[in-house]
C-alpha cells in the first residue's frame, strides 16, 4: 500500500486533476510488458547477456555500456545490432499497467526506453503524438487533448537516428549541444510536477540540465516524485529529500492502482478542463457535443465579474494588498483584483470612457476600443469600467480572452454558442497581438451578440486598426488626467508610496507638483514622488541594481515587455543561464521583485514599457542588449521552421519583434552600433536558414544600414525559403528599384532591375486588398519614378506618375492611410510642377488638397466613436 503524507498526496492528486503532471519513464516501466516472442522486455543487463551469448562470449554481469564497444563493430555489424533491437523492442505487448496509465491525462510523457510499448496501447484518454528525442525538433505543448510522447534515447523502429546507450553517447550529445528535448524535460521539471517511474535518476544529461538550473548543488527545483520498488540507504534518502524528491516505494502497477482508488478508473481532458475553467464547465453543462478542439479553445476564455474580483481582493492580507498597490502606482500593470479595490483612482476621463462603453453595450456594437498613449491609464480605466458595469448589471456576462489563444474566431464562436439569446462582453487586453485577422474574426459572429472591448496605442489605432474596424466599432480616446484627479491621486501616493520629500510639501505644493507635469499619468506620478525627472529616476534605479546579472534579467524581461508578449519563464531562465556570471535565476528574480513580475500565464514582464524603452535606448550597454536578444532567439532554434507557425501566439509575437529590422536598425543607429546590431542576424544564418521571415528582416536591416547590394542576396534567400511571402517579394522589388536608382548608368542590368521590380509590384497591386497594410503602388509611385528620373527618363517617369496617381486616388476612397496620402501628394507635386522630391516634400501637410483636383480628394470612411470628435 502506497504511503504518502497528506500534503504530498494532495499536491500530487491536484496536479493530476489539473493535467499538470509530467511522466518520465525508465526501464522499470517496461519491465512487465512482453516482446514479440512473448518474453518480458529485456532490461540493460538482460540485453548485454543476450549480445554476449550471441557471439559466444561468457557473460559475467557486465553493464550494457561495457559490453557494446566489444561486440558491436568487432563481432557483429551495426545492422545486425539494429535487427536485434527491432526484434526485442518493437511489436511490444504493453502491460495492463501501461495501458491503464494512459487512461489518465498527462502533460507529457518522456521515456528513456527505446521500445514501442506505449505506441501499442489500444486506447487512451488523449491523442498521442510521438517524437524521437534524438532527431525531432521540440514541439510546444498542444493542450490537454494531445499527449506528446518523447523517446529521449531513440526509437528501436528508427535506428537511423541513433541511440543513447553509453556515457560516450551522452557526452557526444552534450558536447554537440544536441539535447533540446532534455532541456525541455528540465523546464517541465521546474514548471510542473514530474513523476519518475522505474528510474534511479542517474541520467547524465538530465542531471547536467537540472544542475544548471539549481541555485546550489543540493537544492531542489520544486516537488518531484520517484516511483520505484527499490530500497535506498539513509544517505540516499536524505539526498533525495534535500532536492524535494519524494520516494513512492511501489511498482508501476501499484501506483496505477493507487490512482484508480483515489480518482477513479480514468481522467479525460474534458474532465481536466472542466475542473480548471468555469467557462468550460458551463459549456459542457449545456452541450455534450463539444469537440476536443472546441474544449481547447474554451480553456482560453475566463469568466470575469465584480463579485469574483471583489472576493479575490477581500481575501488578500493587508500587507500583500499594500505591496500590490505600491507596485501598481510605480508602474506595474493593473489586475482585475486591484481594479476592484480603491487603489486605482476613478479618473475624470474614466467617467467619460464608462459612458461611451455602456453606450456601445446598449447599441450592441461589435467592438469598443479605447486608444491612447502608453502609460495613460487606459487599461486600468477599462478594467474599472467593466467591473462597474458588472456591479450595476448583475446578470451581465463578461469574459476575458487570454492572449495566447490559438484562434480568436473559435473562441468567439463558442461564446456565441453558449449565449444564444444574451448579449456578451468579451475583454481582450491588447488588439495588437491579433494582427491583421482581428477585424475578420470579429466580423465572423453575427452582429448584436458579442461586444469586444479592447485597447490600442494611439499610433496603432491611427495607422492600422481604425480603417479595419472603424466602421464596426465605437472608439474612445483616453487622454491626460484632469484637475479633479489631483487630490485623489495625491491621497493614493501618500498612502502607498514612500516619498519623504513629497510628504513634507504643503497641500498646495503637492497639487502644483501634479499640475506642472505635462506627461501621461505614469510619468507624472513617478516624477511627483521622486522630485526628479522620470528618465533620471529610471536610470538610477537600473544602475543601482545589485549586479550585472540582475541587470541582464531586467533587460530580458524588458525586451519581452516592449514586444508586448512577455516571455515564458523557462525561456527567460535558459537565456539568463547562458549569460549570467554569478547569480542563479531564482536569486536574480528575488532581487528584481517589483521590477520583474510573472503573469497568470507564467510569462515574465518588466514593470512598464515606458521604463524599458528608456533603459534600452539610452542606458543599458548596447552590446549586452544584442547578447540578450541573441540568447532569447536561441531558444527558438529548438522549434520547427517556420517558427511563427510552430510556437504559440505570444511566442510568435516575441520572435518577430526580436528580429524586426526597424527595431534593431533604429536602436543600432541610436547607439552607434550598426555592425553590432547586425550580429543578431549573422548568429542565426544556419539555424534559421529555412525561415523566410528571418531572411526578410535580415535583408531589410542591411538596407537600413546602407548595405543594399548585399541585401539583394539576403532577400533572395527569403524568397527561396518562403516564396509565397508577399512582404518578402515586395521588399525585394523595392530594393531592386533602390539599387537601380543608384547605378551609374542606365544599362541592361539597370533596365532589368527596374523591369523586374515594376512587373512584381504591378502584379501585387492587382491582387492585394485595398484595405491592406502593404502598398506596392506606393513603392511604384516613389521608387519607380525616382529611378526613372535619376536616369533622366523624364517622359517615362511623367507617364508612369499619371497612372500611379489615378490608382492611388481610387484606392484612397477606401483607405486613408498616411503612406497613400504622402505618395499622392508627391505625385501631384511632380505632375503639376515638374519638380521631384525623393525625400520630404516641402509643406507636405495639406498639399494634396491644394494640388490635387477636387474630384480626387479623399472620401475615406469616417470612423465611429465618441472619444475623438
């Protein structure tokens, strides 16, 4: 009978019911299964004895790693050895306990065995996906519907990928850095609850990876369990205990029977999802015909209400609440819990936002979007307003959608399905992460059913989002705080933020402090309490961190905060471990308390984008920033190409951000490090060589720093890697026109560059939507005309300019984006005056109205909304 203390037992059972257990199977897990000859699966020494017997040598109990070098090669061929492995370890008849094990829901199963016993289990709660740990790229977790099974040491049915049998095999993998799945096991060990079955945990690669992550050699990394019938000495047990490894003295059969006794004969993914998510529970209660994919989509939908948020707030001890309040007032992101307290001030502007939001609900608008500067307080105001609406409308339905949701459309469909006759509010924290498909997804649901509430930066709203959803949404511009807000803001600062100099001021002086700040709310609060310029405060805070290791972790989280994705803790840990000199990861996190936080999805964020941007642009060493970007990117080399389609939504956002040529080139120019910035791309020319997005950003970076001839070759690689990428094709044609314009003579090569580019861009213009963010016609209007004029082809240039002007005029009726307006003004100026400006046009603002005929003036859609009239 299995004996566990109450706390350990509860932890293990809760982890199992939540689907958060990672299994790692050693040789003992297969010991009771049968091979194709009806014999028990041979363990290491039994295989060693078989091999020595086959070649006529006596067996004296040697371990398998000792036997292999003397037999495979000298006495039998590699093929003969592989044939033996196939015979012994394929077509395995799994034991009852293995089959019963798969009736429960696990996060992952890793196995050191090379047999196919798990493959041959007839039925299981999850859909199985198999990976060869020596050949296959790491795959992100697919949700509880799928069970990833990883053969860490190879697969007897695929001997061409090799095996790990000996210390030499281990060392070779470590030295070549070919053990990504082992790293994943190490991350899973730290992040979830691992159970090792039939192993004594003496695997060198796993030990090496875990030792890299430990604060000290004897320290634990969270609770783990070891299921084994073996006996251990007191010293061994003490060692396991020091590392938080709980011994369960039992066979696999005993362990499965114990689970059955505690939880029943099975635990399916829907049962796990139902326990962990109230929306799934509601969905399953009204409809039994829910597919696995729908359940997975439903797990990203979180019910929100005033009642739930207020209960969470009331449950917080006062010291904890005060600490949260201080961090929030110093720049930490708001939460539902905090919004349900009196800590955030109900600003004057929030009242207007609430009125506009409730009008949107009353009219059952498809979308309500608040836009404004970073740090203006719009996110807090949205959360406060939603909770106020919930309090005043108790029967309302409010949900939040997690950012990492695979499909916004699927989640919208499920919400609509659950609430056939009710109006629902769906909060999405950031419209940015859903990209170009955001509007189409919202339009996929019948009007009047769901109102999506979200936010955006002012520039994103103006340049991208407005023209896509402006006609189906109500928007609100969230601006600066007002005079009525001064006194309550001062009261919060006095109550929660230690600021001796501020406390000493008179009431009038405190108000004047806020009055004199012309910045957005976050900066104003910081400057008011610090009595110093915001940038100076941030600089000093960063430079006075305990050491360079702490500054490294702050920038790791900071870069991910700029990306608006955060970073997985496991990815942050891996990048940090490769860069840190002295301090372990856990210690660095502790030293950065209040500066680096972890959200509910286990992703690390820095305090606020405004803080990070100043540090990266002006304070942190640029070479170190490049090192950090490289090490974060290195985490993505373990995934299959194309990366953005292999990883989750937020990781894809982070990957694209880190490679973004605008980000890196602007930073490199600002910090006088163009060649240093180039190192980001040069490091991964081999690893990402089949990723078209990588080559696209690399090529555009080269263009930005003036290496245009080389950029042609690099952008060509982008098209070779992913020929269907319209952005790469566009960028290549754009560069062809740039290079052509700079060539000294109009020869056959120049003519070919221009001709090929014009053909490409004309074709793109013909099939791209007028609502697109990509403008081949703008590139033609500016770069083609410029190239012709540079080579004194004025008649051709004037003829092309007239054609392009007409096309842009027609397009402007549907799309009022600024690039189109500027191109139109430039063409109008050239057509009417004969003067061409390849750079900024004099008196550009309003020139299209002045120069263009009245019939061509923009008639774009007027956006709906109350906040920007």
